C-alpha cells in the first residue's frame, strides 16, 4: 500500500521553526479527505508542543497538507526510523485522525469509528 509523508515546519512566534512530520497510509489519507466534514476550524487552533507553546492552523491548510503529501517508500521510512527522524515534532495526521475518531463517536458514525480504530 502506498505511504505518504508530510515533512515541513511552521514558525513559532517568530522565534524558531517547529517540525511537522507525519508518515501515513493511503487509507488514512483517503479517510481524512472523505470525512473532513467532521472537522471544525477550531480543531487546529491550538496544537501544543510544549507547556504553553502551540501552533495554529486553518482546517483547509491541514487538508491541503494531507492531499499534497509526498509518496514515500518503505526503505525510506526505515532509514528515517533508524535515525529517529519520524518521532519528532507534531504528527498532524495522527492529531487529525484522533479528532475524526472522537467526532465519529459523538455523532454515532460507528462504522467510521471502527475503521479509524483499525488504523491506530
């Protein structure tokens, strides 16, 4: 199955750039794109990476990042894992999937919730 990567950074308060790194499956990508109507604008208004440090995003920006993610090969993922490059920064896809799961449960969309559980 095809896998994708988002590897970027965002400026925090004109002080430094904070990494955003997500590696995810095509299935996760498609689910987020198909069900982004469950997401609200304020879901991404404060994504914390420290005690009181956070980044803010527009929902459309997040969806665009996911839609335009680059394909990545398993061997490339293995190399990134070998050097511990994946588990740094914000995993925006994981954050989005968590929100979708919560919204699916809140709205009685059990099939979607079950599908999302399988991705975790």
